[in-house]
C-alpha cells in the first residue's frame, strides 16, 4: 500500500482493478509499445469485453462550472460503471496525466481510476478520490474548500482480468 492510501481506499475496487490491470499487461505483451493511444484504448476495451466486463468507450463526462454544464468531456473507458480508465501512449507517466485522471474522477461519482501507459515499459497508476472529498458546488456558488486530494499508488501486477465492450454513450 502506498503511504498516501488509507486502508479503506487501498481496497476500493481491488478485485476489479486487478482484472483491468491484468488485461492491460496482456494487451501490452501482445501488441507492444509504439502505437497511438486510440489503438490501445480499443484493444483494451475488446480484451475487457472478452473477459466478461462491461466497458463503455469514450464515455461522456459532464464538466460543471458554477452550476452550469459547460461541456461533456470523454473518458477513454469506464468499466462496470465503477472504474475510469485513462489510456496513454507516452514515454512515461507525468503529473499532467495524474491531474487529468483526478479531474475525471472529480467530475463523476466514480471513486477509482486507472492510468494505463503503453510506453517503453508498461506502467500504471491507481487513483482514488472518494466522493466525500469532491467539491460539488450548486448554481451560483463558489467554493473556498481548495482542491480535493487524491490517493495515488503505483503498482506492478500480473493478474488475469475479464470484461464486455460497448460504444454507446451514457
């Protein structure tokens, strides 16, 4: 367990994220590095679906500002309506990637996210942002609570996962 994770957050969606991470390694080992992100996103979605999991690709996430929906942004994958998966094809994971995943978690009621990087080496990060930590301002409200904090752990795991692919939007 990473120092920043509490025992409660370390176990949140542990089984499901273990399956997703296992599929990530299967795809990485089969395809290898060097392709654009959309190739890996599609391959992971197919592999998760074949493993019996429910997957939504390019899931629209509404972004709110002062009580107004300003845009719908797309998360790469949402698995079982419980985990946001952001797929990258970068030399290494950087802080911007972590911030991006945290913002996706903040925009939804989903509390767990995975960042899967198909770089020169397979790398992933697991983030937890509990709903109790999220700012949810209403119309014409400002918040002075400061940014929410998120737990982040980097893991290397070789588990075997299983999911189902959908191109539908919710």
